[in-house]
C-alpha cells in the first residue's frame, strides 16, 4: 500500500470513529463523508468500520425521476432526524439512501412515507 492510499484509509477510519460521536449530527456528517470517500476510491467499508459502529443505511427512493421537492423534503427530514442522504445515480435510475443510527434512519424513512 502506498503512502497516499494509507493516508486515505486513515482518514476514512477516523471518520468512522467520529461517526460514534454522541452528537448525532456530527456522527451522521462524518459517516456521510466516509461513504463519499469510499465511493470515490472504490473501497468497501466493512473491513474499515469495525464491529462497534452502530450505523445503518436504507434505500428511501429508487426511481428514474426524483424531483427537486423530494430532495428538499429529504434534506429537511435528514436535519430533523440526524441522518444523511446520499443520492446515487445509475445508468437511467437514481436512488436516495439514508444513513445514520438505526433508530434515526427508521424515523427518517417513516417520516418520508408519512409526508
């Protein structure tokens, strides 16, 4: 492993450690940044995060057309439930994944369904 790869892995590990913060907003933000780095460098997160991380992710929306109002709504829900949303694009389809602590993710999913 070259020094640059080691630096990136250390940063991701630190972000996963920060995702255990008692401050839920800080924890969700750290997890989101770690997921973005993992995606950017094509890495898997399971060997990095270790057994103590109590985080989960759920697919919220999968559709060819995700509207601006849906994204705004999910951003508001994320702020109120201390979760983060990641928008992933595939060939002709987009999906939104909610990441955070299990109880917060379930709250976000149920709130989105309700609204």
